[in-house]
C-alpha cells in the first residue's frame, strides 16, 4: 500500500465513557504500525487503549456526553493545540463525529476533517431522521415510529406488531436520558408499557422486528470523499453479536456483496456524505430487500475486518485522502474473519438457542483479525481482561444483592 504521511498525526477522537472499546484500539494500531504518531483521548491512563505501544501521547479527558457542546468543542481545541500540528481526527462514536462536523469551522484550525455537511452526521445518527432520509432516498428500512406520548406508543406497537425493537432515538440523548440501555426487543404490549410507566415515554424509536430465520445481518464500511464518492467500500456478513441480534458485532466475515455495495454507494452519493461510515443492513427474505438499520457516521468497532488488496482499510484511506495522497484502488480481501474477544463466548450459546439461518461452517472459521490479542501489542489485551473480569464481578454482586439474574 502507499505509505502514510508520518509527519501528520492522528487523533483518536472520543466522547463518553466506554473504556473497553476495541474499535478505538484498532484505530491506534492500524496507523501506529505504519509509523504515524497517534494521540488518543482516554478516560484514564490505564484503559486498554492508553496502554498500547502504538500511542504517542495520551490525553486523559473523561467526558460523559452530557456536557454542553461548546465546552466539548473547547476541549477538542485544547487537545488540538497540545498536539503541535494539525491531526487527522478519527471519531469512534456518533457524538464525536457530530461535534467535529458541527464545529468544523473552529476545529479545522487543528484538525484535518472531511467536508461533510455540518448537519448530516446528526441526522444520520438519529433513528427517526435516518428513517426519513431512507424514505426520501428510496432506500428500504424497517418500519419505524417515534411516539410522543403513551397513546402513540400503544398505537405504534399495535400497528407494527410484536415482537418490537426499541432504540434510543437521538445521539447525545442516549447518554443524557437513555430510553433503553441498548437495542432492546419487547415481546408484547404489557412488557412495552411496563418499560414506560409514565404518560410521556422518553425519546425512543419503535421499530418492526424482522425474525432471525427470515433475515441476514450485513455490514458495509466505507470512506467517502467529497460528494459521497467512495474511495474504499467493503461489505461483510455479521455472524454473531452481543446481545444477540441487537448488539455489537462479535464475529463477522468479509464477503463481497455487489448489490449491497451499489445500494450503499447510491445512498452516500445521494446525501453527499463525506468521511468514514459504518452501516448496518438487514436482509429480509420475506420481501428480498436489504433494509438499512443504522448509519453510523464514524469508524465502526469492527472496521479492521476489511482491507483491500493494497492493505488499505477505511482509517488508512481517510489518512491518505486527508493528506493529499492517492488511495489505492483494489478489491476487498475476501474471507477475513473478525472476532471480538470475550463477548464472542456468551454470544455462541445465545445464537444456538435463538432462531437464525446462518450456515454452521461460517460460524467456526478461524479468525484473521482479533479485536484485542496481538503479539506486537500485548498490554491492551491484558488490561481488557482485567477490566472485563471486574465488570462481570460487579454485575454478579449487584445481581446477587438484588436477587436478579445477570443480564447484558
């Protein structure tokens, strides 16, 4: 692949408290291994990412996402000044991507940023606004409603049918006043009402449920230049997730899907998206359509699943393009398998117990890329194992004290 410009550092841009995030470590490693200096925003000096040998400087800046946006932008400006020269900013959460876009006029003094329309990342990350964008662009998506009161909540459930999928409606609100902890499935109307006993529910998206036996979960990762023109575009099949069928990808395989690639490119060109993106699609066998579930306007946690034949992934493509270098064109490498550490173990039993239609031979392919384990960078995996064990222990203790079973 073309060598990255080692004079231009990368900033791992993060808002919120999520220290056990393998996508952040993937960003650090993919450019750090090529000699690019990496500045990382971390919650503390002992997070797994902070202990990576590929981090040049750690900027300890604990945030919650509940802060005022101007204050958050001021914090990024201060970090930008501390880096000493303009960096390529790589967001790993929706809030950071939105902040970089909406405050680009200020932040571009210190950061190299794709020319995405300032309003677009917030609209794409918002569940109801994404549904509207899909409708306007002629892109299929699951039927969805955003009820404003208890009556509309009940009506949405009766219209869409049960089970139902519930999601937090907007970025930032998921941190400030979450309606659900993560994407959640409810079985019937009583369970829905039990979750929201008050007359006005918190901001929540109610979405139709597509049965696992009738579906496949696909992902598309890409980097677009100006006008939504893809520089690299990859597709893959999600094999397992945690929580099952709704959470983070724990195992996936890179598979070329020309139809999905065309659909993804058409949408990005239509809306003029520029930057790195991670799209979740669900193929619905009932009508033969790929339906867009999520459009994450930032780096996806499993982006290291994908490379083209020149060794370019979406983060490397971003750095090449933002530093004025050519992004080598080539087909994606087929058959790469990504596994996300401990989260893949509980997902095995859960997937075996639930309905799905994936061929068993794909579920046991030897991984190509591991989220944490790396011979040249071992400390992050050790730190993650220690923190993960502590997290499980605390949840077990809490569940024992309250008399409830441990839930994800």
